[in-house]
C-alpha cells in the first residue's frame, strides 16, 4: 500500500503540472480513489486500535498477574505494533496530502477552492 500510494501521489502531481490534462475527469478519478484511501485508512485505524489494546492487555497480564510466559508474546506484539503505527501514520499523512491535491484539482476545474476563502 505504501508503494501504491507513493506512485499514485506522484501521478497526481505530474497531472497537476500538465496543463493538457482533463482536470474534470481527474477530479472524478481522484475523488473516487480518495474515498478508497479513506476506507483503507479507517480499517487500518480499527486494526491498529485493537492490536494496541491486545498489546496493553498482554503487558498488564504480565505486570499484574506475574504471567512470565506472556513476556515473549508481549515482546512480539510490541515489535509488530511499532511498525504498524509507522505505517498508519504514513497512510494518515499521505491522505492529508491527497486532500490538498484534491483542492488543487478542484481549483483547476472550477476556478476556486477553499484556499481562496482565507
């Protein structure tokens, strides 16, 4: 997903630089893609929260009930949670950039955007 989002954003930026692009079609395409990325981000948020909850519960079980056999599980969950958090933040930040790209495309199609209202 990281590679796909990176390539997609590069494609959008190239289209924005190309004045021969059909920005109306690009706006529709980008809007549809953006909704898919938002859904992906939401699913990843749910998984991240549940995974973090499992990690915390495992660590609490080790700390409160002296379940030393759970230490490897807690370490594994923590080791997997940190890269997942990094991935989620990549998704979040990239979707935020795609919102700005949407505004730029919208401005090319309609001649104004929310940036003009400031």
